[in-house]
């Protein structure tokens, strides 16, 4: 097995060397768009926007941006994707779409149906292979490559709806695991098909000693819950007592840094961590080197990228696009600027606002970080708080008070003509709300100049520390446990009022009898 591990390690070294060869990112993206337009030119969408004419232009990228408008999910679905959902062929991509990913959205929000074509599945698999090559840049032992990989996602038991299947993207991908990976894939097809989160996690916990796990893959909050369940079931102190060869955690979906302290309490020693940007719409980026938060964009993998400066000229306070603003290509984008991401893909998304905001950290390496969601920025009076800012504030609280924070959310509350930020923070152990508030407020002033300037315009920020279990109880009630589901970092309106009522009721129910 040691010989096999060394052979695989050499294969990865060669693959990563080929990946790192000098390349022109502008040309890569131009070629990607050209292929996308050529494949979709005979679809209804391609004929409506005259892709054939765009392909003939020497200024193809500029003409494409001028002829095709920007789309959000609602407009793309109402004008085009609803026909694909009803079995119509050649709508915005060639052929019939047989799979739709139900995006997690936010707890309580209706699911979006995102088309997943065969071309997109292959693109995601190519992206996964490129990320696998990047392991050559990390310090891992060759023996790792003979160990199993536990991928914790949504149920692979998809729901058939007439002519298509729908489910969590991770569940769709679990049905399409490449043949070379199947012997190493855990928890296996039978367990992955269990719909009920609790039953699936309990079965994983029971069978965990039978597997020699080297890799964990999934959203870190769900991975942490799974490990806790395993340790509780077998009465162990750390996960390496059951999986001594565990070395790598591939994570994504939410920021890992605020969770890292609590996560590592479950380990005998730290892991090698690799961040990924795998959305329901496509595999966008992955971390290919240690010592950085940045993820390398996949520039030649079925996705053409555009970047819209995320500012008050282009987006309103609720994060909705205003007008049809100009976009930046990979050549025009700048480091240190927050951009809303628009993508055109081999699944039939065109100039589609994915809902995320990103920032270039190193243009020479095409590296980005995710800074938040277009609708998860908080800006009542111009403070422009991003999820990245919030995560840095949460980390400061953890470090200074010695607590673990797994979940949090914040929303605007109105009193008369004034507003405040109301935070709900899941602490272990519960910390004094006033102490948390002071540290959080100070750190947000340090990382965000707009917040520091506009802070006086707010009534203040208010914090309630609550048991983390309340967040999971909410998600369970909404049918949002596991898979790619994430708790919304910013809530507004009716959803936030419902959450506040839920917390109040949960706190009342948790009081000891007689108090």
C-alpha cells in the first residue's frame, strides 16, 4: 500500500506541475465563452440573443455583454428555466435537463431549481480532479492516498418529478461518483440515500470504526456535528482515536475560520484544510496552496466570469441589482474590491447573478475570497457590513472570551425612526451578552471604516447569546438539516421576526420548571 501511495503522490506532482504552467487568464476566459456560445447557439436562448452573430464579432466579449442582460434567479427562471423544468428541450442549453439542484437558499426560503447538465457534472468532476492535484502542494504523507474519503452531503435519494430528478447538489453528485473513486467513497451508496438526517448520521456513527478515513469533505458545521455524534456514540475523546489516518478536510459553503477552534477540539492534531467554492451553479474555485485564504479560480472549466462592483451605484440596501451596470472581466477586475459575481455556464446560466460577493486577493494567481452574499450585507445607514467583516468580529469574540461560536445571525430592528443591529450568537459556553457586544462592536470598527464612521447613526448593536442548539432546532423545523443547507447570516423582515419569536419560545421552553 505504501508503494501505491507513493505512485499516486508522483501522479499528483505531475498533474499539479501541468496545472501551474504559465497561462493567459484572459485568453482562457475568452475561449471558455466562445465554447459556451457555440454549444448554445441553436437553443431558444441562443437564437433569441443571436449567439451566432456574437461569435462572429472580433469583440465577442464586449458584444456578449452588451446584447445579453444580467439575470437573477427569478428572471432566469420565469423567462427560461421554467420551460426546462417542464421538459422542453434546448431552452438555454442543448438537450433536455434531467437534474435540478435544489439550492439551500436560506432557512425558510423556497428552494431554487438550478439546472445540472451532463456537461456541468463533468466540469465539476474536472474541478475536483484539479483540486486533488493541488494536494501535491500540501504536506501530506503518501499513505493518505490509499485511505477512504467520507463525503457528507445531502441525500442521494433524488425525487423524481416526471421527466427530471431533483435534490441537493451533493446528492446528485453522489449518484455520479467516478468509477475510480467508488472503492474509497464513504459512507457508501446505501447510507448516502437515507433521507432522514438523524438516521443517516446515526448509521455513520455506528459504522465509523469499520472505515479507514483519510479525507473529510463537506460543510464544516455538519462535519463537526457528525464527529460529535461519532465520539458520543463510541465514548471517545477525539476523532483520531477512531480514524488515526485522518489528515485532510476539504470544506466549503461557510467560512471555516470562526468554526476552526471548536472543530479542532475534536481532533488529536490539526488537519490539512482546503477551502472550495462549489455552488449549485458550478465549481468556481479551490484553495491550491497552504498559508492563504485565497482560492484559485477555475478559468477554463465551463464557466465565464463577470464581476460587478458591489456598491450603492449598482445595488440597493436589500442587495438587489439596480439597472444594468457594466461588468468587469478577469482582466478588468482589481484586487481589494468587493464584486458581485455573474456567471455564464455549461448548464445554461447566462450572465447570472449567483448571489455571492468575492474579492481578489492575488490577481497574479487568480485567487479570490468569498466576502458574503449580495443580500447578506447589512447597510441601514451606509455601514456596509459584509459577512467577512462579521466573521472577523466573531473570531475576536472567540479569542478574547475563550468561547466557541458555531452559528450567528444579525438583523436590523427599528425603533421609531432609528435602527439598531440585533445579533443572535450561539455560544459554548454561554458568554455575557454585554461583553460579547463590546468586543464585537470594537472589532467591526477596526475592520470596516464605513461602520466606524456610521456607527453613531445607529441606536447601537445588541447581542443575545443563546444555545447553539436553537439554530439547529430552527433548521430542523424548516427541513434544512445537513447537505448544503446554511443558516442565513443576515435576516430581514418577516423571516427575522419569525426567528425572534422562535428564539423567545425556545428560551421559555428551556427554563427549568418552577422558575
